[in-house]
C-alpha cells in the first residue's frame, strides 16, 4: 500500500477517534475523501435500523437539504446494488444504467462517473460510500 493511501486511512482513524458526534464524523470523512481523491461528490448512505433502506447521512456538494430525506430501498438504485452485491460498483454515465435512480432536487444528475463502495463492520453492512465526478473517468480507485 502506498504512503498516500496509508495517510488517508490514518486521517480517517484520527477523525473517528477525535470526534464525539457521529454526524460530524461522517461530514469530516466525506470532506476528506472528496479532497484527497479529487472527486466532485462524496456521500455516505447508512443502512437504516429497519435494514431495508439506505438514507443519505453526509455529503459534499449534493444539496444539504437532501440529507436525511433521500432514502431508498436496499434493492433500489446503484447504491442499493452496491449493498446487494457487497462489492464496489463503478459506472461510467450512470444515468444510462438500468439501476440508476434519479432523486429530484438532489443535484446528482450532472455526474458522469459513479463509484459506490460498501461500508462493512465485522461482516455486517453499515452503508455505502459514494463518489461521483462531473467529467467522465475510465477508472476511479479509492
């Protein structure tokens, strides 16, 4: 693992250790990831307690009023697909993908690249980290 990736993991560890408020922790993590990987959007969707839906909990760039309001079934959209498959999903031009799900007023319709990564703790799904870019990329790795 190269030094930059180790540095990011250290930064995330420090954010988690130093934070006392879960919501602010998520905000700092999406800010860090968006900045370090130079993405236009970074969002975290957490699995709701009913285990059947994902809820937007933190985002960089998407409309802040979408936080807590954008909710989808775990069987809906690209973000649900990440959780279903429990592996990263990378899509160029996501609006053309059959699982694309448009949320009005989220502001995400302008993005050309989508990467969703499952968030897992002790083999239990917690949610999905999503990054998006305006300009089309052929490869995006975290």
